[in-house]
């Protein structure tokens, strides 16, 4: 081996570079002017010989003694265009561009906007991206680690060696970047950091677009997106969609346990798409909502412990597979909503936790930065770069995957500093209060960005407290969400329905109280996955009585759901009465549809969905006082409720009997005289009921009742619901 002359000693910069402690490898590596010549320097661990190739001529490089740094002096008036050649041991010669002869790839404006938290497309800057730089194709890597001493990109292409590709520091921005010429898509990579304390960490890319299948955790370089979308008509309609006066009925599902293939393995997004579209279309739902499909390491978390905020999970295929899934559902007229988790993230060592050795994405103070309930960490919403990370993630899913909305998980935990904390376990805000002011600002900015940049999309808050104006615009003091889960209605309703009918008359207020606040927000009525796990029983399992009564109760409950003001959400399996709790380890028990009670329940859900979508009085004023009117909410003695749903002059009559007793000659007042017909009877034999019916027409009588001039007499089916419509003229 050749060595340089004693005139070129090992400097401190070279020593730090060789030890992996130099914060700016471009100070040493690449091509530098030296005494009227140009000196090329390359750090090549494991290399036996190296050369510089200039204009077809090979110049031998000399190894600096006791290092892996090779240097070569080139006589030239200007910086030479050169290639590096090297070989390991007696192996073949390899040849390629020197990453350290290229200038920066991240622009100053990008860094400025990121530092201010206003770069909604920062995912196109940070992460790994195939590109052409200074006329050479390759991959640009960039990450944010302001407190790291050194950051390298490692992967298959450099044998995961941290000294081969140390990255350029972009100073106070905290961004590190490197263009690796000649690299193509498909390779796995991570970032190796010498953190703020000198320890070496191997971290997954926070902005990675694709990851290895768990338990592996490396990101994968993705090719440029060339997917051919076919949903332009859907997007055009969505942009002018008047969603506040439209039917919204959501089928919530966990893709890993909705259906599986014949071997019990997960379905690919492409295989799932057609099956799901057929099923959802047959039941009449307007949207599907996916439990988080952002990358996550643990199946048992259902996706709620996210590590890849810019990547669909590899469990179900590639990013293009997911694009295919969304595109097909759109072309079939079905919207796609993503459950998105900005409230917390897991402690996995390979991911965001203490990314550069400091509390970077989280808070240092555990009173602010730790979720004791979930064993996770809380984002520091007051840090611009962290806020930008989350805002860009939201924008990424809507823009790059054409999603129709985000269901934002655990909003209540974001709003309150003392959420699930005892006295002394939380730190007040700057005014001494319990409100998380930074999180509030973030949520307002999130909703302004999403709803302003993507007309027709939805943001839906899972928020369970009395926080005011969750669905009102930020400019009037609201948070700006489109809708909010009506957790109070859901809890009260399920509490009532789980009681034995003989006791229900004591608790009628659990059904009527919700109308006191039903129009203070844009509410979505959720029977979600959270209500059918962790010992809560399935919805069918919550119902009292024998098998017949349990199914009757559930049919009654669903009719109540679809005729009550607000958007609707039903978790998979509930539509056919899954008897046991949801288990994510396998698929739904589809074999139950061989049995009549389950088929009947499924048929009712489909009919209710179609009625809700087709009849304007059941959806046009779902968020407005004018769309609802009580007929009688006081008949607690017989556990009966009756009400009207209005749209202009059009209306439907709803009567609910919450006891297993047939109520003959039950009289209710009606708005107009005429002949009324049953459009839904949850007790129909087609749904598995006892078929107590009122025939083909119910003529009104001029008998004043309930402050109305006209009334009708009905037979109320046991544990049954009737939906009536005026179908004939005055009698």
C-alpha cells in the first residue's frame, strides 16, 4: 500500500471523520483546491486500492497512513469532473461517482419553510427520493436531526457501513442531506446517527414512503410515483360536494381481519379492493374508514402505534397497491377515510423516540411527553418542525393517495394537559390552565390546511369531552373539524339497550338527553371497534334476553341509528351480528351468514342504508334543528319513542318500541292527514322478526293527539321499530 509523504499528516478533521465524529464530511471529502492543484479525497473503508478517473486517465490514489482516507492530486485549472475506482482485496474493480463532488440538493427556501412549520410538501424534500442532480441520476437522502454529531445513510448499497456515506449538515436548520449518485429504487436503508451524547443509533427514516415487512424496520427507496389514477370524476364531484346535507354512512374496518386468503394470510390491497367494494356497495355504505394503515411494528396495536407516518404498511402491499385500492373504491362510488394518529407515537428504539439522542419529536418533561395509559410518547406540538411533520403527513395521505378524509384519533388526549393524569403529574400551560395551547393551535392549522387545500374532504375528531366548538371554524374560536364522534350518545344508547326491557322505563332519559345537544356540533354516531373489544362484548352480546330478543334488540338499535340525526358509523362484523368480540388475529366469522338471523340483520342494515341515502328527510338536515321533531318522548311507561325527520315539507315518522310486548292500538299524532305506509319494519319476517305489521296502509283519523289535529293507530311490534311515510292523500 502507498502512503502519503510526511508533509500531509493526519489532521484533527481527518481523525474525526475517520472516527465517525465529524459533523461536516464535505469539509474533508470531495475535491478541494490545494497549492494550485486539486486534491480528491475519498473515505473508502475496506478498500485495498483506489484511483481517480479523469477524462479516461487513471490517477492512483494514496492511502493516508493508518486511515481509510485516499487522496489524489490532480493538475487542473478548474475542479475536474472525475469518477472513483476502487477494489476490495483482490476483487474486481468498481467504478462510480463520488457523492462528495456534488452540491446541496435541498433549497434554502425549503429549509426556511420547514423551520417555520409551513412546508406542507416537506415529504418531497426529506426522506429518500430518486432524482437527477447536476445531470446525474441517483437518490437524495435527507433527515432532520439537529442535535446529532454525525448522520450517515446506511443500507444494502454500502454494506450498512456508517463511514461510507456520512451526510452534509445544513447548519442551524438541523437537516442532514446527501445525494448518492447511481443509486436506484428498491434498496433498504436507515440513518446511522452519532447522537447528542456520542452514542451511535440506527434509526428508520421518519419520512420513509415504504418499509420492510415487520419485524424488519428499514425503509425502502421508492421509485417516482407513476400510478395512473382513474378517479378524476370522483374528485371533481367531491370538490363541490355539499357534505353537510348529504348522507354519510361509514363502514369501519380493520384490513388485517376483515377477510384473509385461503391460507389465513393478509389480503393484498389489490385483492381486498374488489371484494370490499362489492360488499360495501351491496350494503349501501357511502364510505369505508380504515383503522390505521400507516406503518407500525406491532399487529396487536391495530395500527395505533405508528412508526411510518408517510408509508402504507407493507402488510398489505406497496404504496401503489394502496393507490389501486383507493382508486378502485372511488370508481365504484365509495369514499375512503383513514384513521390517523397524531396524538402519540411508540417508544420503539428504531423510530421517532429520542431520534437524535434528545427529546426531539416528544417533550423532555414526562409530565408533557408521556402517555401513561398507552406507554407512548406525546408529540411536541410547539416545535415548528414537529408540527410540520404532522401537517405534511396529513397532506401526504390526502394528496398522494386521494383519500377523502382523516379520522383523527384521541383528540381529547391532545386538548388537555391533565388528560388521564393525577394532580402533580401534569404541567400547566403558560396561563396556569389545563388546556394544551400548542395542540389546539396545531389542530386548527391542521383543519385549515386539510379543508382549505382539499375541498370536499373531511376531518373527524374522536373527542369525548364537552370541549366547545370542535366542529366550528377557527375564526369563531372553534377547532375546525368537519365532524365529531358523538361519544355521549353512543355510551347512553348502549347503556340503555344493555338493560333488561323491564327496567328500561326508568332510564328513558338516556335516549332523550342526546337531543339537548345534538345540534351543537356536527355529530357522527359511532358504533366503532372500541365498543366490541376488551371485555365490552360484541353489540349482539350486549343485548339482553334470549337469542330472538337479542337480534330484535339489535335490529331496533340499528333502525334508531339510521333514523337519528347525524352521520353514521358501524364497525365490521356488527352488520351481521358477530356474537363474540372482535379478534384481530383472524378474519370475521363469515360463516354466520349461513344462518337466517344473521342474514336478516345484514339485510336490514342494507335496507336502512338505502333508505337513509334515498330519502332526503333522513339526511339533508342531519346537523340542523329543523330536521328533527319529537312526536312523543315522554312515554317512558311503555318505553316507546316517536319522532319526525323533516326536509322541507317531506317527512318520515319513526316509532320505537323498546319492550318485547306488542302494543296494539298505539296512537300517535301525525303532521298531516292521509295514508301512511311502513317503509321499514325491523320486525319483518325478512329480517328474522315475528312479522307484526300494520298492513299496506294506515289511514289517519281526525282525532287530536299530542297537540296535532290528526293521528294514526298502530300495532307496535315487540322490540321493534317502524319507519312510516305519507303515501296517500287526505282521507
